[in-house]
C-alpha cells in the first residue's frame, strides 16, 4: 500500500503562521483526480493570477485509477501540495474540482465543480455495490439497473438528497434543461459560465499556421489527426467490436502519400498514463517511424486540433471539439451506447460520417475534405457564452469566496506554441516518379498500390530499423547540421555512404528545411536549394533529382532549376555544384 506523503506545514498547517511570509485572505484548493481532469483546472488557474489576497493550493483525491502523471503535474504546477487527508481537514475558502470521486462532500469550504469534457455527455456503467470507489462517500453510484449520465444525475450530484457542491458549472443551457429533468435538486447550484477550454482554442485560431509549422506541416499538405477517447469502445480500444486501430495505422501510412499528408495522434491521457507512454510508443513504433507524431495529451492537443485539416475520431470530447471548430470528422468508433442519448454529442455521433476501416482510405479522406460543409454554427451546443468564460467563472469563484474581484479583466492564458516537431521517417519509402524535361512528379509512401503509374525507386533513411534495407536502397538519406563533427559534414558523409553501399545511386544529406547536399555515384556532388515559393521535404527533392538523372539527364556547368511536383504544388529547386 502506498504511503501518503506527510502533511505540509506552510503555507497551511498547525503552525503555518510562524513560517509563512505572507498571510493570504483566501485559500483556493485545486482538487485533481488525474491528468485528464487537471487540464480544466489549468485552464482556470490564471483567473487568480496577480491577486495577493489568494493562496493557491493543490491536492489529489487518489480516487482515480489513473494516478500516473499526477506527481509530475504537481511538480510543474509548483503549488503547495496537500496530501488528501490534510486537504479534507484544512479549511479553505474555495475548492475547485473538475471531476467527481473521493470525499468531495467532506472538504472544509465552498466547492465548485466544473466539467473536464465538453459538458456532461457520457453514461457511467454502474459498478456493483462492492466495487465502489474507495472512500467515495454516500453520493457514489452503487448497484442499479440504469446508467446515469456522469456528472449530471442524482447519483453523482447529491449526498443525503442534497447537492454537495455550492456551484455546478455548466457550459450551455441544454445541460441545464437535462439537469431540470433528471436532478432538479441541483438546479439551484448550477451556473452557466461557458467553456474555458474552447475559449482558449477560439482565441488561438489566428495562430493556426504557426501550429501547423510546429508540426512540420508543409504548404499543400493535409494534417490528419487520429483521436481516441480512453475506454474499450474508443477508437484505440479493443473492446468495441472489431479491433481496427492496429491494422489501420500501416494502411494510413501506405495509402496517404508522405508529401501530401501529415499524420498525428491525440490519445486520451487515460490511454497515455494508463498503459504508460513507453508502451503506447512501443505499440505505435512502426507508425512513428513512418512519420506519425504523438501529441502531448496534456498540453498540445488543442493546438493539433486547430492545425488539423481532418480528424478521424470517436465519441470523445476531443472529436466533438474538432467538429465545433468546423473541422471535417470521420468516426471510426461511434460508441453511441456510451453516451446520454439526449446530449448534443450523441446527436453529433448519430449524424457524423463513418470511416469504413476496410475500404480505401485515401478515397475516404479526400471525399471527406472535398464534400465537407460545416454547419452554420458548429459550436452551437459547446458553449452559450463563447469568449466570455473567464469573466463568468471569475465572478462565480470570487462570489463563492465573498471577495471582490480584481480590477483587471479576467483573462485565460493563450495556448503556447509547441516545440518544432517535424516528421522523421526512418521506414523505407517507395517512391514513384514521372519525369518530363525539368518537371518531376513525385509520390512517396511506405507502399504503393499494385499497378501504380510511374518509375519506382526505394529511398531509405540511414537510421532504418533493418540495415538490410540499406543494401536495397537507390537513395539513402539522413538529416544533420552542416558542421556535425560526428558525421563529418555532407561531403564526407555522402562519400562514406556510397563507398559502403555499392548498389546505392544517390546519398542525400538534409541540412535544413529547404536544402540538402546530394552525391550521385555517376555525376558527383550537388547542392539542392529550394526557392522561397517551394515548401516540400528536401528528401523528396533528392529523390526527384535521382529520378531526373536516371532519366538520362545531367546537370549543366551553370546549374539548373528543377520543378518538383508534390502535395498539389510545384516546388522550384535550384541544383548546382
């Protein structure tokens, strides 16, 4: 059994006044259940910034099955962390929770509960009376025959017949209407205050192109985001019928050309932390080596949604948020039986187009993109107060604390720009080319359909998992800075590669997002530099150059400009010695 940490002594505790440098007028306790619910608390944390009257504290109920990642989250927050037993005995002026579970009704202070999803939508499969969450108290669901809606039913909202919270934050009046029908006792504590998670996305919309560039999405490329919620019926899960996810990944990288499409995956934090990040990466290893990027499930998923051209998802909140942003969505796992049939998310799932996991994928994705017509107000039921949740929530929180609001306007933190994370493909790529004078059409993917038109060659990254692929390669590629002493620079590395792999025709050293150095076995050393209007992978330029040379051409002494056709565009590339 895990030992609970010792109680803290400052800024709260029996003798905290002796040690604290400042005495705050109000204490606000953020109650975390797991990394998932913590995300919404991070959204509202900035509402207390710059207020010297308020001391923020944090605790974890320990009641969630998903405890991995919580300790790291606490470390990042840098707030005084109370063990749960101390949190229950410490008077606070306001506790904010974004989930249920644990003895929330025993907290010593006002309690506000906010949703950690897109409202309250999912039905809870009731556990037996003997499998209640430990220490949950009398309000936790027990045995029964029906499935209440999580967070919007008497089983979740009442203790001894009365609401145990002082504020139940809702994002839309339709949730209030459902509350009236299923739990009228809680209507009096309900507050309509919008959706801070969605508001942060709306505010970040002008930076969509930056988010795309952070993921290495090039001009003309389509970013397809795979999204899954956490339970067995989700897209990633193996318990909702045919287990399509493992077989779909290699087909996506085979059927969606690398220069036309960029793939990323947003997996629910409960997948990430439940199975372990290392295990998730192990399951997705070939997909990652084929160019798939795993998105940070706590800090970068919203930026990925804003950057996306299409989402292949399921019945989770993230897929619904994507639709609310006007992004085309294909459902790979509907999961209708997991949803409150009266929730807007259920209506969305019933009407959204379905992915046929056994049909041609490129046709389906291109059909989705071509035929998508966003609704007049796709976010109609996500929030009734777009852009104003900060003001509404701060008014609610400070009202519960009986404290005047700060004079400065209530603002949410802007979404951060994620680190630059371009795809790194180390699986062999099958390259199809068609050469006509100085124009080269190119298409690269992990496999090509039978009978595909064009001349074919194999391009292999030097770091390929199977070294045998290097002996079959026509083009060998790697990336690195010009002066990397480990590799000796482009000239030395390309000569070494051609000397070692006698069947290789071209070695390409990519030294920047728009340039590479190429050594041809028959023609010598060249520098390929893309023009300002070009924006494709330099490794694609190297393959196009190889195809052009193989077609019987040679570079004039003054150099030449080739036109590489990829991702629906034309990319001029200057070739010189």
